[in-house]
C-alpha cells in the first residue's frame, strides 16, 4: 500500500507539465513532477509549521532560542526526517527494482545505465530533488546563517538530480542518495549540543557512527561510484552507439510500467555524448565530493585538537574565521558541516574548563 502511494503516477499533472518539460529536455520529469512537488510541500510544512509547534510544546530549550538558532533547529528537523526517509527509500529501491538489476547484465547495459528510465529510480530521484530544491531556497534565504558552502552543496545537488530527468544516469539515483546515511547522525550530534548533552555518552557513541558513516558512505562509496559513472560516460563519449537501437530492445524507449506516450530516452543516438552534459554532471558531482573531503578533514582536525594544546590566535584572525559560516572551526572548536557545527570528541568537562580559563583571562 505504502509503495503504491509513493510511486503512483498523477496523469493530469503529467499532461500539464509534459510540453514545458519537453522544451527544456527533461523528458521524464512529467511522470515524477508530483513527487517533486510533494517533497517540497511536506518539507516546507515541517519547517514552517510542524517543527516550530512540536518543538515549542516538548522543548523548553527551543523556546529560549534566538531567531537564528530556531531557523537552524527547524532546518535540522527537516534534514533528519528527510535523510531517514530518502535512505530507506533508496535502499528499498536498490533491492526491489528488477529493471535496474537488468541494466547491469544485458548486452546494452551501459546505454541503460546512462539513458534508461525506471519509475522506481525516478521516484527516488524526484523525492531527493524536492528536498534539495527546498534546501537551495532555504540556503539562499538564510545565506548569512549557512554560508556559501552550504549553498554550493544544495545548488550542485539540484543540478545533478535535475539532469536525471532527461533521463540521464537514472541508474545511479539510489547510489548517490545514500550519501545521506551520515545525515541522521550529523543532526543528532547538533541536537545534543543544543540540548545540553555536549560530551555525553549519547553524543560520543553518535560521534563514532557519524565519522564512520561519513567516511564509508561519502568518501569511499561516493568516490568509487563517481569513478564508475565517469567510466560509463567516458566510454560512451568515445564510442557513440549506432543511430538505430536494436528492434528487440525497447526498454530504452518506453517508460517502465507507465501509461505514457513514447519518449526519446536516448536523446543522442548516433552522436557523441555532448561534452557540456558530461562537464556539468561531473562538475557538480566533483563539487559534492570535494566538499565531503573538506568537511571530513575539518572533522578530523577538530577531534585531533582535543589532544593538543590550544595555540593562541590573534583577535583579528579569530574574527575572520568566525565569519566563515559553513566549514570553519569557531571559537569553541566547532566545525561546520552542511550548516552543522560538529565538535566530535568534546567533553562537558573540557568545555567547562575552557570557559573558566577565558573568564580568568578576561578578569586579569
């Protein structure tokens, strides 16, 4: 029942959007536009209505937050809900999509991985796209809070998932969505800091899962699959397929299990894969991966700082660093990752001791 609701088409909306989508070359978007819109609406409701109301009722801490921290809190609530939902959906889709499985084994597998369409993978892509559109809007609206790094991450993600509606690299939708496996732990860490649980056992255990999942999913898994995508695109660019597809193979022409007209799933039959398409996709993918490496480096730096003496920092430098909202270590040793100040390894005693030292210094 749940799967039928998540993947059910919306014919009236499909027909309405189809001519406009065709003009911009996003041929499979009409069959998933309702999922994109649903995601934007649901996450907006959580951010504007559900999170503020529930947080105010159940958390006295939330009621004492200033406006900036409330914005951050509500964003993290949305991120927490979205990351759990999209990861569960991606794992289910990767394990229960026979169409996707076939793309790895048949005679034209590379064509299908690059230009094929599956309604299941398209749905994963659509729900992720809806979140990143919402995320891009929030990042731009609150640029002073989240910074350019967060905005670049959202813009790159929107670009990558939008290209999937050509359709293009639909096969990899579930793969790259699993970057989000580390996000629930990232959000839990932030909530611990804001609810007075810094240095607690919960945060320590969560920190272990945060670093492990971030390293495994974003750096190892993400980098490896980025190379696999590049390999497919490189092969097609240098060895363009014949203008006419084999008559026996119509899975590239028809959308899987959808009542629709034929679409051109392989837009560039008989031509070289356009260089601009490769560069835009791989450029956006590279930005996402480089940000992941930078954020992980900063997280490791923060952990290492717990075991070394603090070096004096000039006031001028300190103020300059504090302005870097997204990926800089702040005065308390926190590192910003996707808008989250991560301070893995800090204990309550260490934090208290630092505050004590600062007070004595100021008095002196």
